[in-house]
């Protein structure tokens, strides 16, 4: 019987504050949950030829796998690939920030986690399959309209503690660093770089959260914690156009200060939307498997 191709996901070490790294690691976990064989490959680890491997073993056997050790989430099933796991039949998943084809893979699934070219350059190769984390991430003129692929879990640390002594505000910058600062955040607490536990505590202490980044899940987490959650506009001329590309934030989040009434009135719906999205995400992973195996799998 012909062996089914495995998956090699090209990723950085796990960073609980980086959406890109979380998605890549959770994809490996989800693929293994579905019965596939999936592995992480640290994007700083070069592919070794057979000659390189022989030389490495002769010099020091442990050296062959040392480069593959990196940070992972212990709650996820994310084995690290060894050189032998990467074969000519492997389906390699690259994020959009990876330039070209560093693993010299024959079968490439390119995962667009953010819109290519918006903040960083991109370089794709011929014959790639494209998948998008959301509508905002896609380049339809290049991909022809990529199917969706997203995986994430609601972080349980975020919950409304129903405090009666809320005061002040907080904000995040992330990918909104080019936007001018508004007066409302002049004395606010900046949460960039904080752990999730620290952020959850701030969200439960403050009245309002401002996000200069228009696509971060922290906006929904703030709403879950009971904050007035406000996205600082800039990329879209209206709330309607922003929601079209950020459907997950259609409840509980204001697009600009004049949209606060909507955010407050729909805040109670935020958690349900995220829970439904978790379920939908696993279906997109199954669709991803079906599409990639149909194209790259054994004939």
C-alpha cells in the first residue's frame, strides 16, 4: 500500500504572544488529532543532504538533531521533525513570511496568515497551493481566492471577573505602529509584551481597551473580560467594510469611538462567536487535508 504523505510545518519557536507562531503550532496539533502525521520544522534549521548527515554523525552523532530543539507548548501534540521525516513526498507548509522554498520541497502549501506585502516582502514559487487565515490575508489576484484555514483555541485565562472597581484604560499597538496615537491612550496601560495572565488581569481592571492593530484577537478577549473594546480605524473607510474582513469581531468590538453603543450592546455574544469559530476551524483543517492529499497524495 502506498504511504500517505506527511506534513512538515515550517515555524518559529512557540510564542504565546505571537498569533503566527500559535497558528502554526496548533496546525500540527490539529493535523495529528485528525490522524495525519505532522511535524514541526524550526525555520532556522537547514535541510541537510545525505552527505551532510553522514558527516554530522561522524563528527558528533547528537549534532544531527540538536538544531531541531525549540520552544513548544507542552499541551499540544507537536513532534519535531527529524531530517528523515522530510521526504520527497512530504507536504511542506510555509507561512507567507518565508521567502521561497528553503526546504526544497516538491509539495508546498502556502499559509497566508497576514496579507503578503503589507508589512513584509514575499517570494512564492510555482505550483504552490494557497490557504488563507482570513479574508484580509488573501491576495485573490495571486491565489485565485484561497480557501480558509485557521486553528486556535480560546485561552481560558480570559473571563469576566465582574469587578465593580474598574477604572482607566489600556491599549495595544502590535501591527498598528504606523498609526498616530489618540489622546485616550496617553495615560493608558500598554499591554504589548505582557503574558496572557497579565493581560487578563489588566482587562478586568480597566474600563476600556484600545487596539491600534485592526486584526488582533485581543480585541475580543477584552470584550470577554468586560471591557469596552475599541479598534482604532485606519485601514478601512467604514465599520461595514472592516467587518467584512473581520467577521469574528462583528460583536463586542467597536470600530472607532463612535461605535461604542454597538460594542456594548453585543458584548454578551462575543464568547459564543469564538466557540463556534473553534469548531469551524477544525473543519477547515479537515478541508485542508482533503485538498492537499487530493493534489499531492499518492496516485
